[in-house]
């Protein structure tokens, strides 16, 4: 190799900064004779810049030397022998730098930073992803590793791994940038045993299975029978909400007994237009709407009942309806067969269910002690129908009133039954049962409406018979029947029988045969006692005087007459089909007197 005359060689002895090995620009390797000692690599002529340097025979060199390229320098000092150890290697094919010890990073100041690998059990990789911004790992003063996304000199701790393995995340995020966020697509598309949550907390010995394939954000998984707390939210060291291993949620308690167990005094509020509040204030449980609005209840996504802003309970509707002039506090609306009230009591005694109405003159709701007065309403049942406009017109009513002067444990009352006449708009009293048990009828008519039935009209001074429509009916109604007789009729005077000539025909005297029968009947007067009276009274049964109907019948037959053509002789068929004979004594006496 041809030697060159370098003008800078003369300056070597005055200020040597390093040892440079230069390759002759046009040929191969340099030999030991071709070593030039230069002050600065920049003094090498452009046509002599090195491409490849092979160094040998320098094992015994002492003092520092530098092999320098245009961009990279390797420094070797007195503490070791470059090329004599395999702890520092470069694998060109794998593009890997091998360092068999610690790496000390010195910024020229007081402190050094050491990168150290301590007893690894498997291969480890430190990767810096291709991303914008500065990524820095900073060693803390107590041994922790701190991650800072603003750079090593920013002075702000974003996250660190402490000396005992804990992970700490600073909450110094901006309002628009949360300190911790999970972004991107959910882990979906797998199966119940392969898809996992975005953030998984899993106690030792458990296996994540059965997560939603649609994606799960936070998952806490524990083995069956896990007795610890899956979630424990605390303030100032006190648990405020826990989720137990069995899935029970406790708020205000660390030992929930039910699926959701809320313990404590206060309110549970669901905000909205009308806030729903569940409260235990004052030691009593409450469920109410905090705003001036209704509270709804339903089943199977259907509205079933509403408590409106005025406190009315509406079943089957959410809107109050005025019925019979009253917007009642409890209303049930529905199909006619379904709109009903049933009270059933069960007990092995004489008691039964109770429907109670009460009234007081007290002006404080819930406080009794102010006595009612005579005529006050104690309760009322109204019956109303839709008249095409509303349902406020009553067709009938039953109400109770105070019927006298009340006192302590003394409440006289009456029941009043009223109906609305055709063409009228309000009920009129028709009957009342007074406190003494008396029944008063307004128009005095009682009748049976079935065919061939009758009734009675209680007029001012008379009982008047009626037909089956309640219309007065003359000479059509009997008092009692042959099978069901009146026992005794008490009267101040005798009965009045119609004897008006204008109502009679075929008027004439008795003939010889009829007088013969009358004479015979005079001798048929007997004394007797009734069998049922003897059965009931024994010897105390009284003696009656009269005739025997069968003997009177025979007297007519003996004279060649038919007794059944004469009204004094009666033959009635009973309900059991048998017949019973009777005598009209007013006509019998007139018949006998004719023979005197």
C-alpha cells in the first residue's frame, strides 16, 4: 500500500484526541504500518474516508484509543480489553446487540442510571411502539418504575409500579382527557370461554369463562364458593358498597343477606321529571314521588295502578274519573266483570270480613274525638250511570245517618234507601229502617212482580191489595190460603161483606128443599176441639161450637141438593193435592135463620 503525506500528522504530539484507524480509500485492509495518528477525523481527505476497518494485534495496547466513523463511535478504556470478551457482541444477521452485563447511562452529572436484568426465568422483550409523542420510564426514589407520557423531564408521574408490585395511576388528567380510559373495539366475536372483558380482576385459582361474546367492560371473576368481596367501594376506610362472592350487593352493609341489601337511614332517588324516592327517614319505610306528579305501578309492562298527585289510588287507570259527583280517593276502572271488590275472611269462628264506614266532626285527619250530630251522614253508597255526558248522575243510593242524639258508646242510626224517578236527576227516599227497627215506606206499596202475584199498598188508613205491578186491585187478593191460613184475625168490628143489590142477580126466597136442609142443620150444632190445639196444649185446648162440614154436606145431599153450589160450603185443594172442607158461618147463619 502506498503511504500518503498527511499534513496533520505533525500536530499529533501536541493535542492527540484519539486513535483513528483509517482504510485506504481505494484498496482493502490496512496493515500495522498504515496506521495514522490524526488530530481530528474531519482532517482526513474526502477521498480517504474509511469503509471497512479490520483491527488486529492490539491486545497489548495500553491507554485509551478511539475507532471513529462519521456517525458512530465506540469508546474503549483501561478497564477492559476490547475484543477479548464475548459480553459485548453484535450479530449483524439478527441485527442484535448483545450485552452480557449491566448498562450504565451517565448524563455527565452526579448520578448514573443502570439498566439491569436480575435472574430472568424466560426471554423478555422491551418494545417501544411506533407512536407520536415521548415515552419515558423513570426510576423513582423508592425503587418504583414510573411511566410518564409527557417525557422524563416533565416532572409529572402518570403511573408507576411500586417496590411491592402495586400499580399506581395518577388522576391528574384534564377535563377533556381522563387519566384512565379504554378505547377501541370490544373483545367480541369469540365464545363464552374465549372472549374476555376489557379489564379483568381475577382472584388466584379462578378461570374466566362464560363472558358475553358481545363484549364486557369490567369483569370480576371468582371461583365457585369464593367467600371474599368481588367489589368493595370505601370512603375514609369504611365500606360503602360491596359485591360479595355469591353475587349479593350490599349498600351500607358489608354482609348483604339478599340480592340487593340497602342498610341505613336516608333516601334512594331515581331522578327524572318525577323523582322516585325510597326512604327510611324517621325509622319508617316510604316509597313516594318527590315531585308533584303521579306514582305508577304495573305488571307485565302494563299499568295496573296509580297514586296521583292528590293521593288518590287509581286502579286500572291513571286518570281520575268523577262518579256520582265524587272524585273518590280509591277508584277501580276496568271491564264490568273485572271491576269488583271482594272481601273474604278465614277463621274457625263466627267472624267475617268487614266493610267499615266512619264519620267524625274532627278537622284533623286521623284524629278522632269530635262527636257527630243527629242527621250527620255516617256513610253512603251511590249508584250512577253514564248519561251520555258523564257518570255523575246517581240512579240510587243507600246511606246511613245518625238517628238521634249520640253519646259515648251510643250511636243511634238509620238506613235510608233512595231511588231516582224517571225524568229526575237525583234520588228520592223510598224506604228507611229507623234506629228503633221500624220500616217506613214513602209511597207504601209492597208487591211481588211475578205473574199471578199480588201486593199491598199501605195508604193513610188502609191496607189496599194490589196486583203484580203494584196497582190497586179490587176483589182479587185473599188473606191467606187453604194451605197457609191466618191463625187469628183481631178486629174492633166485624168484617163488612158486600150486599149491594146493584151487584146481585137471581134474587129469590129459599125453596122447600133448601128450607129442609136449613132445618136439618139446626140440629147439627156441635161442640168440639181442634186436634192441633190438643196436640199443642193438651187438656188446655179450648172447646169450639159450630157445625161439621161433612155433616152439612150430607144434609144437602139428603135433600137432593149439591152443597158445592152454595157459598156457605167450601171445598179447597191444598198444596199437597188433598182437599179441606170449610164453612162460611155468616151465610150459614142466614141460611138457618130462614127456617125459623
